[in-house]
C-alpha cells in the first residue's frame, strides 16, 4: 500500500506545500508527495492549496487575483512554523529533478485552480522532454473533470487520477441560490473552496451545526440533504467509474470517510486503483488498510508508517 505525503507534511515546525516540507519527507524515504497547483493573476503556476491566501499564507485575497511579485513576498502557512516562501511550480519540479531517480518520490500533482491544465501540462512535458523527470514520476489529479479532460488532451501520456467525494460548490449554489452562499463557510469544512466536506463524521453533529447557523428552512433542508449524500458515499457511482475508465485514469482518489469496501471492489474490477485522503489517525489508517485501498494520503508520513506497522 502506497503512503503519500499530503502537501509534503504537517510536522511541527513545517508548513505544507513548501520546499522544506517536501525535502523533509523525501529524506525520510516517502514514496510519493502530493501538492496543489493554481494560477496567479499574471499566469504563473503557484504551489498552494486554498483559493484564499489568508487561510494558507501571510497574504490576503484570492490567489487567482494576486500577481507573482506579491506572492513572492509572502510566507506560506504560519511563519511560527517556519518562514517558508510560497513556491512556484518550476521551483518544486526542480527540487524533484534534483533527487536521484532511485530516491525520487512520485509526484502527485493536483490541478487545484481553474485554467491550470494547459500551462501545467506544457511545463511537465518540457521537464520530461529534457530528461529532468520521467513519465513514471508523475500522476496528475483534479476534482474538476473538465480540467482533467483538458490536461489529458494536452498530455495524453501522463497518468491521471479523478478526485471525488466532496460537495461541489457550483452545483450546490444552483440549488440554494447565490444569496445563500454565506452559509457554506459556516457549515462546511473548506467552506470557501469549490469542493467542500461536512465538518463532522456524524451526520447528527452536522445537522446540529446547520440548525445553529442557517435560519432559512428551505436552505437548511437542501444543505442537510447534501450532507447526507456526501457522508453516505452517494458520489461514488458507476457513472464515476465509467468516467474514470473513459479518461484512461489509473486511479480514483476518494474521501476516506465516505468510501465503502463495495465501491473499492467495483473500482478494482474496473482496473482502477483507489487512493484515499487525508488519513492521520491510527484507527483510520488501519481501517483503510483493511478495506483494501491502494494508497493513503497522510500529513504525518513517519507516524503513518509506524502505526501501520503496529
């Protein structure tokens, strides 16, 4: 089973999606590292997770409306954990290229922001063509099906993975109306993002929060239904498997809290691997291993190795 350093690591004294975090887990022998890519306002590819800078840096505003010159002045994450500058994709790829092939972790690159597929594909193609990286080093994923399809049309030989398991913001806003968008941040984890999750494992806890934060009965009912569907694994359908197969994806990456053994078996029958995110507790790691997942994204690589060995 593959363990993947989620955004590198989140060890004490380390910020995620930074070169220093990538170096740390690489030195520990991590077999794969995941990170996120967005476009800033002047067209440069930035390695950062959240769409809003204030949540993952010392800046403010959206990544997509901030220029590269400004981004280079900011620290990634919390400076108390380390004064790490936000890296750009060429810097990150140069780091991976500097690691000898026998020790180089696989690159699990998520197309996080919109319109990232074409420039990311062109840059990866350049690194492969010059021999700095190899096709076997790279797996590109996205929750955005259109971005992933476009990437695959640009780079048909680079492996891809389809991400699913979240609540899709744009689809949900069509149901509740944009005037009710204010409730999303209050009741969902990643509530400012395009892809969100229930805050709690138990549906009852989510519904209690929803009752507290949303006074509109119509909107409350629609959000409750969305939470129920997400937690039940409703996004994991035969249609999802068909889409992944039609795109020649090698894996589907799913939320570990809602994936079921039955769906994993179906995916395996289709020739797809199943990778799950983001798993940090010992009980969750062992539960995922028992139901037959092929890989786990974790913030704490060495701890995950120890817990699984135990």
